[in-house]
C-alpha cells in the first residue's frame, strides 16, 4: 500500500513538473489561459463542482441556477489560471507591470514602521499575489501554509514560493513531516516578537474554533489564530485581497488595517477581531464572487 501511494505521488509530481515545463515555454497569459481552459473542462465533472453550487445556493439564495452555474464556471477558470501562475511566480514577479498595489507608498511606510504586523487574506484572484505584495512592501515576512499530502509536490511548490517570503514558510496542520500546532504558533510568535511580519490565508471555516461568527447568513467558525497573534504581541492587524484584472495574469492588491481593541476580556477581543475579518471577507466576496474559491468543503458551513 505504501509503495503504491509513493508511486502515485511520484507520478503526480512528474506530471506537475512536466506541465510546468510546458507552461514555461509559453507566454504567461497564454499559459494561464491554457490552465483556465483545462480546469474549466475537467472541474464540472467532479464533486467539487457540486459543492461549489451548493455553497453558492447558501450564499445567494435569490440567484437563478443559471447564474450560479455562470459564477462557478468563472471560478474554475480563475482557479486554473492561479494553478498555472503558481508555477510561473518568478516570471510574473519579474514584470512589475503585472502587480499593482493600491496606495503603495503609504502602505510601505506603514509596514516599515517598527513593530510586528499580521496580515490575512482569502482565496480570491490569485491569493499568492496578496501575500507577495505584503512581503514586497515590508521586511522579515513569513508565511503560514498547509503542506500537501504529496511530499514531492509539497517540496517543489515550497521551493517555488519560498523566494518571496524573506523569513521563510511555516508549516501548519497535521501529518507526516509536520510539527505539532504548538511549534507553528511558537515559530510565528517568535518572528513577530522580533518585529517581523506574518501572512496567513484565513477564509477556511475552522470547526475547531471556539468562536461562532456571521458569514453569508450562516453561523460559521473561523480560525482565531490571526487575532491570537495580534493580541499576544501587540501587532498591527492587516487584511488584503487580490483582484484579477481582465481575466489575465495582472493583479490589483488592496490592503487595509483592521482595528483591534484590547480589553480585559481576551475572549471578546479575539471573537470581535475574527468577526471583523469574516465580515470583510464576505463583503469582498460579494463584490467579485467569481474570483473566490467556492468549492472548499468548509467554506460555508459552521
């Protein structure tokens, strides 16, 4: 069984490296379009597509079935572009015209002030660009990520992404090769206490969270980890999104600072900050629903 699993992992890795090699022979926008077309062709045959439609029905009960299908199809094209772009991050970032950061000068000034910063984003547009923009404008930037089950793919993608995280990538979750959560938290807090910056993607609903907050008319549980880090070290709390422009590999990244009230009631502080994060995510998703990842199992239910 282990041998068969390893063989499958190696085959997946070989296919990914082969696709990356082919994509690198093409102009960036062409490669992204190929990824979009392939994903849009395959995805509707999967259980992920059914889940996406179910989540859209919860979020937008007044929409017609045709409108949900349209948004789901656009989402898959965006996902396919994002997959291709992840394999071409170095080429994308070598062209400054592809990434616009709103109010960049003011944002850079704030990030370069002394003290820790925690930034969160959601699976929108190409979410890697939102994190990369945080690192480009700041310094000592670390990212938290969930390792893939396939160790060969995980190593390859980590190596692809790590040049854009000056303070490294911190693994979270459970599984072989992943340290317990307490080590992830300690590494994150240690970096923040040294004046570093931390980026997290936080739009998954976390059923282990102690806090229930409103999200698309439901009661959902989002991770309080960003709020925990902010409160523990007195960090600034930032939230950002990436919007894809014109269905191409060109992006607008927006960031804003979230208020964080520190009182004697720690639990209330954490819940309020988590609710504010979820509320901002929902408002952004409503603006560009076709650019959010609707197929995640935990995205809509608490």
